[in-house]
């Protein structure tokens, strides 16, 4: 499975090393990047739902 990084601007703008520093959270229901302050729901990934925060 792959999802375009463009769906997640924080990940898109991160370095490859930063993207590699993640943990599975909530018994595997989410992915968390502490350094990037990013949390992604595995369900949303499967559904193809990108970042829902408003652009500022």
C-alpha cells in the first residue's frame, strides 16, 4: 500500500530520517512521529484520507 506524501504536508516536508522515526500507537491503530508532531490513523490511510487540518 502506498499513499502520496502530498496527503500529509508535515511528512512531505520532513527529511527521510525524520520520516523513519515513527511508532505505532494505540495498539496499532495509529502512526505517530513525535519529532514532527504528526499522528495518522491507520483507518484513514486505508481509506485514502489525508491531513484534515486546515492550511494556515
